[in-house]
C-alpha cells in the first residue's frame, strides 16, 4: 500500500480520510452505550485531527493535537486502551493539547485489525489484542515520537500516557527508553502470562533502568488485584526508582473513561491533576 498524499504537517484531507478509513469517527462499537455526560473537548485554539506516520509497510494512522501557537512543544505519546484510537482517546489528545502539549495517539493495532468496528470485547481480545507483539508496539511508538519531533515537538521533553492496555505499555516503554521525561500508566496490568507476543510484563522490569512513571490504579479493579499493585510498588521501592503509584480506594478499572459507567469523576479529576503535575515536575508544560 502506498502512502496517501498529505499536507506538510502530515494531516489528511477529508476526501483522503474517507478513502483510507484511517481512523474511526466516534466511539468504538464494543464501548457502547456511551454516557450522555461524556466529556467533549473542542478544537478551538488547536491543530487537531488524523494524520499518517511513516512506518515499515503501510503508513500508521494516528490522531494528533497541538496548540495553534508556539513551538517546541513537549510531546506526549497517548497509548490507546483496548478499544483503539476512538473518540475518547482523541479527546484525551485535545485535553493535553489544551495544556500546551503536542499529543499523538498512534493506532498500534492497525497491522492486525480495526478494533473500533468489532462489537464484542471478547473478539477484540482474541482476534486482535492477543496477536499484537509488544516489540512491534514499542517500535511503532518510536516512529510516532520521531514523527512528533519532526512536527515541532521537543524530543528532550517526551512523555507517554496510556490507559488500560496502554497503561501496561507505558511501563514497557519507560523501561525501553529510561531517558524519557516521564510516563503515566492508568490502570495498566502489571503481570500476566509469558507468551511470544508478551515476553515480559511491568513487574519483570521494575528493577531495570526506568523513566519515572506515575501509576494510577483503582482499589476496586476486578482485573488488577491490589496484591499485584503492592508487589510492583515494593519492587520499585527496592530498586530505588523515581516512579510512584497512587491507588484510588473506591475506583474500579477504567475510572478515567468518562464515556463509560466505570467513570468516577472525583478519582478521574484528581488523577488527571496529579498526572499533569507529574509531567510538569519532569519538564512538561
């Protein structure tokens, strides 16, 4: 597949987007129904929309948002949740751009399938997520980071944030690139089965050189036991890492996802505030 023609900043025209089907509009099918009170951040004062990032093989669709004004913006890689780069992830990019960041959310599943159009979570896991190798994900994030630097981002102030599936990837990327400014992992799994696609997990990497990560977890998360979070915290402490873990006692998994019933406004707002402070502490906007 050849790359589609783009503007100077990599953005696709509306006609090109329709032809390519680069990113889905709206929320993923499996994430329905959507809460009426889901947050929507406008594009005023921003350059925001789908772009393409050159990678081996077909170009990688992504969503990018940054301020209209300024230059040398700090960069945030936004690693999507299990539902892909749908409206919620795109909105997170706009929220970060409103804070002065160049935020980029690459579609890290696109080599395997479009999860936004699969209506059942089980099928998403079996048909796509289980087939995505960590090594490929990390390489694609490298490509997104390099692309952001070419678009005016400051490579010396590079951050990463991820949710759910993406939260686990944040820990892995922080281990691969300890020179990153910082990361924020929202309820990312810390341990699991060793498979060819997922040879290591965050607990396996906690004692290695690691960029400072802020872990944000829910005390009522049915999929990530507190025992797992405690083991991670202990290993980080023993290795004298700069990372920190916060637990919101009454929050379930997905407590930042404002479009779902798992959303908990107090925990989500406080976690977001702490994340922005964490990034600022490490050289962010």
